[in-house]
């Protein structure tokens, strides 16, 4: 791999004016050894999106069981893994208070608040377009025949 691409992926600043990746940085980010892929892997989890959304919409830190009750269908194991991944990436702060039993609260960090804006935009878009997506799925599933690949 070209070392310029790898360094472009890892450390080069974005375009100072737009705050967006340059073409070279975008292409570098597609390489399998680019560290941005690990960030995308975490953010692509549906439960990460839900946890970030819940924490962002709360006006105070949330306890584990509050999150578990709010996020219908999440298991204790999945919530634990999700919160650990978010804490590891600096998106969530975990505070443990010396009480019996110990009280643990979670809140977004500044970085977490920043990414939660994006994930909430995805959630909002999903909510607004669910009917269109479901209709498209029905049309797709109702097809009797799928188009054949174009041969050259």
C-alpha cells in the first residue's frame, strides 16, 4: 500500500475550509488497514445508534437499567458490550459512585455529543422515510423475476 495513502488516512487534516475529507483521504479510508474502519464498525451497530440517541436525548446521565428498559429488545450482554465500546472510543463517560450497591451512570462525552447529532439525524431520516422504504421492500419482494445481469 502506498504510504502516502496510509498516512492520509491516519493523520492528515481535513480540508481546512470545508472540514471534509479530500479525495485522497476518502480513498485512503477505504483501505482495509485504515483505522477509520474500526470507528465505522462501532458506529454501524444498531444498538450503538440507539444508545447514543438515548443518552443524547436525556437531560441527565442514565443508569444501566434505565437504558435497558428504554431500549426494548437489547440484552444485558449487548448493552454492556455497547457501552464498553463507546467508552473505549471516548464517546461515553462511565461514572461509578461508591454506594452499596455501586451506582453507575453513563453520559455522552463532548465527542459523543458530536457524533450523536449525526446518528440522531440518521434516526430522524429513518422515521420520516419508513413508509417509503417498506413500500419499496414490498415491491421488490413481489417481483416474480429479477433482472438478469447485462452481458458484455
